[in-house]
C-alpha cells in the first residue's frame, strides 16, 4: 500500500512462486460461483469486518494526533460500513473479496496513521515489566523438550493480545488480559493443528543456523511470547531475524517500535536477560497489514533471509489466514491462536484453539 520500497518474493518460498504460492488459506469462492453475487463465506467475512467497526471508530475518536478526530472517525465508520454493504451486493465493487486492506485505506485517507498507538505503548510497558520473570521461569526448566513447549505456549498465550478481533477488543477494553492466566488457560491439546511433539523431537536433536520470525502484535505477544523464544534460539547459537511491519496496522508491532523495545529490554551489558544479542537482527518486512503476502517482501529482508534454515510465521493473519499452506525450502513453523469463529469453523476447531504446524524441509 504505502510502503514505497520495491518488493520481491520471499526467497525461501518453494519455486516457482507464481504457481505454487497464494497468500490465502480460506477459499472465499470457487470458479463456479456467480462473480456478481457474494458467497456465504464472503458474507461471513464482511459481517466480521462490520462487527469490528465500532471498536475501530472508538480508537479513532480518541487519536490525539488527528485534528477533529471524532468527526473523522464518524466519517470512517460511515464510509467503511457503506463499502462493506456494497461488497455484499456486488463482491467485485471494491476490487475483490473482503479483506483488511480497505479498512486501512479508509483510515489513512482520513489522516489516521496509528489509532492503536496509545494502547500499544501501554501494553508494551506492562509486558516489559514482566519480561525478566517470564524468561527466568523458562530458564528454570531443565528439560529441553519441556522448556521449548513452555516457550511455544508463551507465544500462543501472548498472541491473544489482538485488537483486530471484535470479541477480544471488547474483553480487553473491559478486563485487560493476564499473560500468565492466558498461558494456563490455553485450550487442551491436541490442538486443531498440533505438530508440537514432532517439533520438540527435532528441537532436541537439531540446532538451526538462522531463523526468520515474522512477528505479530505488540505487548505480551512480542515481548513475553516471541522474544523469550528468540532468546532461546540465540542461546543455542542460532542467528535470529525478527521481521516486523513497515507501517502501523491494528496493534501489530512495527519495525521501529521493535528496535526500541529490544533496546529498552537490554541489560547493563547490552544483553537480553544475560544472552548475547549480537546475532539478533530486526528487519523491515515491507508489509503494512495484519496479514502478509510472501510474494512481496522488502529486498532487505529477502537478502538477509536467503540462507535461513527455519522460518516462523506467527499470528492468525500471517500464519493461519494467509500462509498455512505456504511451502518453504527449509523447516517452517506456522503458529497462532484462532480468534475468529469463521477461521475456527474452516479448520474444524474451537474458538481460541491453537495452531502449531511444523514442516521439516
């Protein structure tokens, strides 16, 4: 959308990318469907986006960086709602199936750059105060397999901080969220996609040279979920690239924000809770949405990731909705929590079920 740098395909996708890769897991429609009539799946997703309008409008109204924010927020709600209703009548009216691009376009046209900035900053501060305790608990687990399972559970628990989900935005606004409670309250295994045992087996036998992790949300997600996992990889001798969004979208962490978070978390010796971070790189993914099309990433990320032997896609948008079936040339993990009923239904799982998909090269 606004990212001005040229984009290239992610080099670890199986070639040829044009015929083997599509950034879409759930089929909105089939060739036999009437192109002028919305399918039941399209209507489900349009309704999902309609349900999110009030929470986005409320965030926009309270954006202190935008003059006349309440009036512009009202315009956003009216314009975006009208577009979604038009999509119900004619699914080709705004360039194809419903997705989050339209919402971001309307917000940006009205001058809203980062309506979740305040809540991101607040949640980052809370999570940073808990970081040392979380890694200390992980470090106390002596068994390698049990420790990595705890780290994976931490990623899934952190991933619940997602204000793109209308239900979770409501829960969050009312009660906040406890990371430890989320860890303890994950749905029971086996999860809807559960390759954790296969990954644990691989983990105890193999170390990776370089891992690329496509990160998701701010707050507990990045700080208490992803960073402890990345730190454990670093401790095992793996170089780690954290790929974050170029521009703000919902409460996803951005590239500049992630650099700032890591700098604040470093101890007096410049380490991450005692672990050397000279092999940790934060990269700009070139993306500006809560989903990602891996056929279009920044050239910088493509260059740095070229020789990686582990790719991790985290979050419902990046790992489940767009890249669950993406085939990589190397080992890969797709991990996230299912936070939309429509996704749970497609996968045959429960709401707040977990996905841990591990594919060995």
